């Protein structure tokens, strides 16, 4: 198995040319995902929207994102990771452009409906990007390489929080509000064009031999059983580890978006911190730092101490979350 993770220098360079633009694109896609969050305080104040109304905008977007991954998963299998990433990125860019133009038009009685529908469509395209990340990277990395690589790749993904909240916050503070949406539209488009030329689904598409990745699905293409959405779903539902982690991620997602969606509003209402202010920026850096430290530490623990097994590390980090949740509750009370 050790030979399976020895790659030529040429392969490593080409692989970097694949994952690096992909990761940077996804970071800016994050900026386009959280543009609605960053614009929350200015939009609510300018157009006199309630927290309940704006909560619906973000909540329906997240629901759309979750449901879209179920339907877009089999579609991404058919299209391939490269096409899925391009569809998602260009789609997210287009929807952020439309959102920016809609904000520029001003408010009316239909503004909440417009924001809800447009953000939901944006999140639909965002789901393509999330699926493409796994779909593209998996054939390029042996399972024993993925833990540490995920830490490196996680730096790019976590920087999306910084780009989104820190960068978006600065835009909201110093420029017209519509640029919170227009800026990610331009940046996502730029990097999606780079992906168009650099991104390849598998090593053989870039002139390098494919190799056995060592994961549970590496031999699926050699099996007599046709790989259909129903077959994949049956394997997922019968796997106790996957189902346990899925339920755990459901709870984690609730905690994550409770913070991500409302931390800036909490700072404003309780501590009178405006979007783009120093404390706001420090909190933005904190989201990024937490993601980077968590990604690297999880990858190293998994690869070095648990033989590339992910569930034990996930269990450890879920236990660490428990006291932190109580601290958050104490800080907010």
C-alpha cells in the first residue's frame, strides 16, 4: 500500500494545479454564500425588516442547500466534478449579481420574497460546488493522504469565512450595499474561468495514470452491480457509521449556523458593534482560525494516530464541543 502514495514530482505539480484553483474558487464561493449574512444588519435597518423575516431568508436558503445535495448528488455523479463545480460557481456568481442589482433597486413590499427566492437559488448552485470538492479531489488522493491534505485544503475553505465576513464587512462599511453581492460575483467568475482551464476530474484526464485510491469505493467501477442512485442510497442507509455521523452532522449544522447566521446581529444588539468594526473583524478572524486549527489537527490525528480512520477523531471533537457550547450559552446570557 505504501507504493500507492508515492507520486512523481510532475504528478504532484499537476495535482496542485488541480486542487489549488479549486480551493480558492470555493473560498470565494463561500463569500457568495455568506453575502446574505454579511448584508443582514444593513439590509434589516435600511429596509426595516424583522429578524423573523430575515431568518426566513437564511433558513429557506439552508433548507434548499440541504435538499439540493440529495438531488444533485446523483446528478454530479453523471456530470463529473469539473462540470458540477463550473455549474455551481457560475450559478452562484450569477445569483449574487442579481441579488446585488435587486438591493440596488431599493425596498418594497416584495423585497423579502425576492431575497428568499434568489438566495434559495443561490444555495442550490452552492450545493453543486460542495459536491464537486469531494468528487474532484477523491481520485487524486490516496485515502492515507487525505487527512493531512484536508487540513491544507481546509485552510483555503476556512479562508472563505475571512473573505466573506471580513472582506464583505469592509465592503458593507465603506461602499454601497449592493457591492457586498457584486464583489463575490466578479471574483467567483474570475476563478471559475481559471477552473475551466485547470480543473480535471481524474489524473488520466491530465495525462497521468490513475491509481488505486484505497478507499471503500475504489473498486466500484469493476463490480457487476450497476452503480445507480438507489444502489448508493441503500449502501448509505445500511452503513451504521455513515448514518451516525450524518445525525451528528445534523446537530453540528444546527450549532454552526446558529452562530454563523446570528453572531453579527448579537454583537450589534447587545454590544453595539457595527458590521466592519474592529470587534466584528476580530470575530471574523476567529471563525477562520478555528476552521484552520480544527482542519489541520483533525487531519494529523486521523492520519498519524488512527490509521486514516475518521470516526474516532470525529468522536473526540464532538466531546470537545460539549463544554464549548455551555461556554457560548454563558457568554450570551
